[in-house]
């Protein structure tokens, strides 16, 4: 019974660590992308041009 509980706890801790490590806080600012087209940054024009 103890072995099963230890395995469950270890698998939960491993899952949490993997989720934490895969988060983009380790990548820094290079992990963010700003889509561009011929008119410049798209996200600045979201309020001007409706994107569907």
C-alpha cells in the first residue's frame, strides 16, 4: 500500500515539475512573437481592422 502511495505522489510531483518546466518563464522575451505583415505589427491594428 505504501509503495502505491509513493508512486502516485512521485508521478504527481513529476507531472507538476514537467508542467512548470515547460512554461515559458524559462525562455525569456525571445519566446514571445509579434506577428508582422507589410503594414507593421498586427496586434496594434486589432482595434482598427476586425480580424475574424
